[in-house]
C-alpha cells in the first residue's frame, strides 16, 4: 500500500470542470491547488470523448469504444470516438504542463492527480456488441480491467515524466454500490444483471492499483459505499460526498482510517448555493463528520482531505474557482489546528 504525500491531506477537486477551455481551467486549478493536490481537468461540455466514460477511450489499450444511444459500446477497431478522446486528453495534458511550468512547479515535490473510470463502473456502463452491459460477461470484465490498468499506468507515468513530479491516480466508481447490490438494470426485465461478488470487485480494484505504480484513491458520489470491501482492497484513500453519509457509514469509515489510510470529504457544494459559505463553515462541516468517527481531531490532521461534494462540470466558472478555494482554506485550517475549528 502506498502512502499519500502530506499535500494530499489538504484539498483537491474531483476532476470535472465547467467550460470547454482546458488552458483556462488548468490555470485556475494549479493556481488554487498548488499547495494541495492539483488535478488534470475533465471538460465534459466538449462532448463525446470528454466525459468520464469517454475518457476511457484514450486510456484503454487494445480496446476501442464508440457511441450508442445509451452511451458507449466496446468495438473491435478504433474509430473517431477513440481518436477524439485521445486528442482531448493530450490537449488537457498540454494545458496542465503549461500551467505547471508557468507556476514554476516543475521538478518539485508538489503532487498532481489524474482521474479515470474505475474497473467496475467501466464494466457496468460500457455495452458489449450484443447490447448487454460488459459486467454481465466475466471474460469481458477481465479484459477491460487489464486494458484499463495498463492504460492508466502509462498515462500516470507519462504525466509524471512531463511534469517531473509525483502523480497519484483517482478511480471514479459511481456505479460500485449499484453493481454490488444488484441494482443495475438489464436490457430487458428478463435479463437482470446479477450482483457483483465483493471478492471479485476487490480483485478488479487491486489489479488497477497494482498497475498504477503509485498512490491511488477511489472516488464515488454515490451513497452506500462498501467500506469493509474497500478496507479489504489496496486502495489508499476514499473520496466521498459527505452529504450521502449516514450513521451506518461511520464504523466503516473509522475502520478504513484505522487501517492507516485517508478519507477525503466532499463538503463544498458542487454548484453555487444561495448563500456562499465561509471557509470556517466548510471547516466546521469537516469536523461535524470527523468528530463522529471516534478519533481526536489532531490524530486525523494528515488523514483527512477536503473537496467539493462532487464534480464541478455543472457549476459556473466563478463558483468552480471559489469551490476549490474554499476546499483549500478549510483543509489548511483542519491540517494546521483542527482543535481550533
């Protein structure tokens, strides 16, 4: 298991960002999060190939995707969708490298995060040629996971080399609770999707973690995260929307932290609220969760991160900047003197 650098236990963004201009977005992210965990931006407003699943088209090795009415499908040969996804990802890396260079961060110890769909969500949301979800075919799941693991490892290594800085990997798993709970819909009512076994899910995640070559975290905005399963995995950190947490989550979160890992709390609204919260109010939302976990605040000062509740693609550019700024200020307050909050 890898250990996240101290800057991780401060602040980051989830990944998605409003607008269609990667250079402007990268400048804001690097400017606001240079002392935290900067990340490569995802700009889904650019359309096909730019959203979370579409980005997989640029990462998968020897597997191609194309569009279908319900989303994306695995196809035999790369086409326009795969090429477009690769081009957009290259553009995003160029933008981040340029912002990193301008900020004078090349060759330092500041950390950058890349995001990719996790293996379970990828298999749950991609269609096979027969129209069924890939997760219904164990062979397809294994092939997709191996392809994803290899592609993400290469992507991380490329960015680390270009920026001359450590890079961590975030696997987005919004469909994980549904896949484990048997709540994914089939093509028809007569073709239900069986629940994914937790041991299989752990194996899929661990294969991606092992290939990543560095620290990893799992992000999900969904409720009902399987904390015991995540603790059994080799994932180093879990990023959650704090608004989805219920009392049943607390024991699992405490066990995950007790195993020496990190939790990132999404406490900043993902879109502009009627009244802008202060950094002090955001920090108070963090301790409202941590105080229920049974640890002293000081014991968690390097083990808790702060982010927006979920991706910022639906926010205004103004709120996106404010949101990660609030996350940074609240995270710094918690890391510096949590007992004073």
